[in-house]
C-alpha cells in the first residue's frame, strides 16, 4: 500500500511523550517505524526507529540530554540526526546520521511529517479542539483498529451508519440515514454540513431527557487527508426551522477531533477526543461523552475488522454501490487518490536527511 | 485447495441455531464464510457472510422477522437473498441481492449445499443417527482440528490406527491392526465391514468387565464424501463363529455419526456423536461413550496437526506406502479426486443466485 | 536460509534427555525436525522427526526398548533407522527406514551431525566446560531467541556491546568498548584475546566490592561455527602490567560455554553455562553468575529480536559500518560464508541413511 509521504501524521497525544527517563515512544506511521522523545526544551524529536549501523531499535536506546544513544553498540545521535559519537572511534563520518522527521505539536496532538522536510509546512495541519482548549472540557482517548486506514476513512466519511452500527450508542434513530449529505471538496479533504431535525437524542444520553424530548442537531465536519476528522456538533431543542440554523435552544455545543494514523496496510492508530463547551457543560458530561464515543468506536472496530478480513479473503469480489452512504467515501477516496498520484508524479529523488 | 461445490456440508448441530435474538451463527465451509439463522417457522437460512455492498459481516447483523439486516449501512436482505431495503434510497436494484445456500436439517445436523442450487438434492445426504433418534441415547460433541480434511478423512478411512493412537482410549488391543479390511466403493464413498473377535473391550470401558472378559465386535462403516462417517458398532460376548455374525450375546448396540466439514485448507469443524440403543443402555453409558470419543478425538487432533505441520514443512518429502493401513485412505482419496474432477469437467458457468 | 550441513549442532543439555518413559525430545535443528531419546545403554539416538509412512511426528511415539514406535499406524523403528515392524504386514521392505543422525555427548551437551554421516568426526566438536566438570561449579541455562543465528553470532563476536546493552548487568563500564580486539582466524571460527585493565567490576557483582575496587580482566574466547562460544574469563585485582598477563591477584577463574543452535531462519535455541573454579568459588557465587548471564541474555534477546524485525521490514536498508564493533562479526560471517560455500561446491549426491 502506498501512503502519502508529504503529509502530517498524528503520532499521539502530547501527554504520551514526557520528560521522563523512559519516555521514548515507538510508533509505526505510514509503514515506517518512528521513535519520539522530547528535548530538554520540550520540543519533540521524531527519528527513524532503527540505528543506521545494524538496524537496532533506537526506541530501546537511552536519552542523553537532547541526544538519543543506541544501546546496542553505543552510537549517539543528536536531535538533528547527526551522529556525535562512535564508541572506540576517533572520527565520525559525516555520512553517518539518522533520518529525523519534522515534528510539531498542535491542539495537544504530536504531528510528524513523513516526506520531504522542505515541504513540511505546519499550516497544513488541520485545526482541532484539543484537551488543552480552555473553552471546552475535552477528554482524549485512543483505539487500535486492525483494518486499512481507507476503510476507517470511508467509515468516517459517511454518517448513515450511525443509524445502524451505532444504533445503541451515539446513533440518533433512523433519521441520519435519510439525509442526503452535501460535500464540499477541499484541497486535501471534504467538508460536510448535516442537519437532522426533530429527532430523539442519541441512545447513550437519552436517559437524561423526557421520553418525548426531540432535538435538532448539526454536524459540521471537516475531514482532511491522511486523516483528521473534526466535527463541530451542536444540539438544540427541536425548533420550527426546516432549513438553515435551528431556532431551538442550544443544549450542547461540542467539538470532536479525531486523527487516524495508518500504521501499515492493515492497522491504524486512532487518537480522538470529544469536548463540550463550558457554557453547555454540566458535571459528568465530558466523561459521559468519552464513554459514549469509546463504545461507538469499538462498534466500528468490530465492523471494520470483519470487513477487512472478508475483503482480504475475496480479492475478486465485486462490491455494489447503493447511493447515499457511498457519496462521502467515494469523494474521500478520490481526494486521497489524487493526492497520492500527484505526489508520485512530482517526485524527484529527494535529498535524504540521513 | 479445491473443494467439491456440489455437495452437502454439515454446518453444525440443530441446537446450535436457535430462535434467540443473538443466534446468528458464523461458519466457514469449504473456504466460504456462511451465516446461518432461523426463520420464524424454524427453517434454517444460510447466506454468504458478507454484505454485497461493502463486504461487512452479515453475521454481525440483526434478525428482523425472517430477514437479516446488515448493521453497517442498514441493507436488509430477505431469506431468499433479495434486498428489500436500502436506507435512504427509494428503489432497490434487482441486481442487489445476497447469495443464499440451500440448507436443510437431517438427523439433528444442519446441512448446507455449496454449489448449484438446482442440484441440491437432500436425498444425497447420507443418513446418521442423531441425538433426536428415540431408539438411541446419543450425545453430540465437537472438535476443531487444524489440519486438512483430507488428513482427517484418511484417518477415518483406516481402523488400524485404533491400536496405536487410541491404545489407551477406544482402541481394542492389537487385533484391529491385523484385520484386512474389505471396502466396497459407493457412488460417493466407501463401505467397510470389519469383525474383530475374541478381543478385550476398549481400554476406556475395560474396568466395567472382569479381566478375562473377551468380546466380538462389528464395525459397519459408511463413509461418504465430503464427509460423513457413520458406523453401526456392535459388541457381543466372544462367540465361537469365526466368520459372519457373532453367535455371542449382544452387549452393546450403538451408532456413531460423524461429520467432518472443511473450513479451509488447514482446518475442519468436526461434529460427532455416539449413541447406544435403549435395549443395551444402562445409566451413565451414553456419557461415558461421549467421554471416550472426546478423548480419542483429541488424540487424533494432536497426531493430525503434527502431521500437517510436517507435510507443510517438507513439500517434497516422498511418503512410503505400507499396505493394510493405506487401503481405506487410498480408496477414499480416489473417490474424492474423481468427484472433484467430474465436477470440474462438467462445470458450466452457473447462474449465481446473488 | 542455507545452513551448514556437515557440522555438529547442539541439541541441548544431557539432563534434558532421560531414561524416562516420556523423555522423547523434539527439536528443530538447522531447519529439520529431530527427535531424540536414549537407548537402554544410555546412548542418545537422533532421528528425523517424521515417520516415512505418512509424516506423523515420531516425537509423539513410544519408546520400546531401544526402538521408537510411531503411534499413528504403529511402525517400529530401531535405533539404527531400520523399520522392524509394520503392523498387519508380514514383510518390511528394506527401503522403509528413517533417517538417523549421528549423535554424541560432550561436555554435558548433546551434539547432532546434520550432514553426511561419514564425515561426522567428534573431534570437530569444540571443547567446553560443562556442568559436569569437577574443577568448576557450573550452572546450565537456556533461552530461545527469535532472530537469525547470524545476528546472534554477530552479537557474540563483538564485546563492545557489553558497555551498552549490558551496562546494568555484566558490562564493565565503557572501557570494553575502547579495546581494539585482535582476532585469530581458526579453520572453523575465530579466537580472541582481550584484556581490560583497571576497571570497576561488572554491575551485577559490584555490591560485593568496595566502591574504589578496580580489576583487570581477561576474555579468552574461542568462537566456532555453527556456533559455540567458549570463554575463559579471569578477573584479577588491578595490577601494574599494561600488557600481557595481569600481575594482580586472581579473584575469579571462570569458564562460560555457550552453544547457539539455529532452529530455522528466524530462531535459535541457546544453551549456555557459566562456571567458577573451585579455587575462586565462594557460596552463592555460581548461582549469581547464572542470574547475571540470564539477565544479560534477555537484554540481548530484546535487542536482537528488535533488530531482526527491522531488518525484515527494510530489506533494502543499507547498513553502515563503524569499525571496532564490526571487526569480529565481519570475520565470523566470512568464516561461515566460506564454510557454506565450500560445502556447496564439494557436495556430491550423498547416500542417505534413510
């Protein structure tokens, strides 16, 4: 599977990489092993997770100041990738260095650029609302899904499955499956704006309301490749407006920010959060949102892993399109495909850092 | 590995598929994933276990009356394979349906036909004596064996291994290994009739008899492809007859009915039972038979899995024939080979249900 | 991966194969499954671990006197590989036999020759100091490492990694990494003699000494392919000599004898011991040495398995040499390569025992 190289990939939550002695974090991102740690000034360093000498794991190494030492034969690498010591040798050849990937933090996520460092523009990272945002009470979470990130993206690009896969958790009844979504194609993603009106609240919060309670809900979603999925999700008491902004009362103003990182062909690391605005929060709310989304993402995990197994077992099976549920995934896959094709065509032999 | 398509395969015991809400059973049969459930009238439905839309697992779906709904995007399939609902769509194209396999129940087993439905003649199912037979007290059981069904068939086609592999359980001493078996070739199997005379009873029941007790035993076996193995097994007190029916006294009249279902190249689901006639039963007898055969089939499992590993590791190893123990397996393999060859030759592009 | 065939491979410690009924030991050596047991006179028999009939595991068989019977169809094989019984058959064809590998015991290790039996000269086994040696108190141990034996050999051919990988266990500070080793190439290995002087004792024994204690240590190592690694290791109080034998006082006189057996491309069985001379022993010493080396070899296991994963994931990665740490491994690999090449060239169709 070919991954986009010139892209920011999420390597986890900021709190997962500390200044602790043992906080040397091993990840797999877009097929490559990457080791992450912090310099003393707090900046995150992302290096190829194999020593250029004999391919021992750098993530089994030792932090020394801002450097990382391989604990097989003791080669020491500075945070810029330069080898500064070969035990027992006087000189270190300039050619002996390790690949360093541009890494930045944004919205409490760690981001790593897997392609040409010259192109690593932090402005390309799509905005999220992280646990550190003062206006929202946000809980971070995580799940590993053993399926292609394309299946995970397709899942995220379609809300109709909320009515079925998530019927008992975050689903809002059958209404969601009826909405004809409008997608706007962005340079690296798609934008979607859904309204669902006069519907019961999602199952996992329904006990908080009277049985006859109905609401309007707005899903304002920005999905960008390779993939973040960020949604401003607002719930109102059911109003009378049939299009545009609801004229009901705002019950919940929330953001859920999600990053899907392909590890390899068949697994993703999925870092996500859901936060509620201080104005519409009440005690226990943020924890309940986390519980609800955790439950829902285990439902997705089960479906996607079952789907992946069947796809792999039946390489010649001809899937059939059905319309509504396919629109988002199809657009998403087209964007991804175009980005990869464009990168492949423009690719010049890039000067490697290492 | 090529499996016979036009054949009935056992998909389990009838009690394994109930009217319960969650009783949606996933199987792998001859390389295909199959989902099974019951209609409200009790009839078993067997469908391809992947949604034609995006290959999600139908076995993660939901029963709705006689239909099964995929819980990814909500497509609903009737028991005949027709899609009756695409959420959010007005029309359902006729081409959108799911493959349904003919399924019947017989002798407390569920049978699924994996080939051309037009040829699915229930008369081709070989008879067994199931747990529901009023004349026999019969306990059903099961084991998964991680080896090819051909190794399992070869094992069943030879009784000589009873003396060794099952020496401590259902074996009856060395006599069994001496018998020159006579096999009669059937259209889809082989029939074997063994007598062993004046031998000690099998190890696992020997404590029930005086040490000097000797018996005559008759193994009347019908093995049919892809495979059932059904034996009428009778034990008499040792008589004086040296051929034909024993003139001793009937001690046990029993039937063991066994179905080996290939899941894929390297594993089988094995559904078996052993029942004793009401006339020769006594309290605890049927449970003891089940214990004995369970123990014996774990012995076979260990041997066959060890054999499979070695065969896979040494693809060029030239096995050597030894005579007696090979006769049954060789005939069995020839029948299977002929059936598969005949099917391959006669095969026309079959109109798929789905 | 091609293994040297005409070589002695270690199949374990002598105490692992007893006269017990169930002491039938299954090993994998250089890609082949081998079964080992003892004859009544104590001699070890090593046979191919698959019955020539249907490839059932001989290691699931039964000892009968000096013979081993396959417990699938009951074929009985004598210790010389001859089949002496086919149940139910009168005659046994001469061609029906099982491959027997030359096996000898030396220094409490069991050795098996995987190639042409005519060339199986026990003099080719390199000497070790086993647990049975009366002059040393020696504890045997074992670890499985899931990496190629070439990585394990390379690890053993370099002492510089002691300073890093084993910093907290058997390492002796940074000094080891500075020594320029001298290697002498043997017909089937390399010999190395290191001195390290005026250094602190290894971490795992440091608590036994005053903080200011310093020592001289001599590593006298003979490594032979496919691989034994035997070291006479002596520690002295720090003396004044700067080359040759230390003029300090002998504190510990020890031998560690290690045998690395490739099981297949990606795993080794590693049988090792470390023993201290009766003269320099004190209560608890030998057990402490075993604890120290066990801990160190788990450190190596972690590093080598991490390295193997990365090598397999990046088949085109170009490793870079660094000098000192590479000298030993490079020589070792050259010897192995030459031995395999020589064997391949000289190879005539060998008359198989079986």
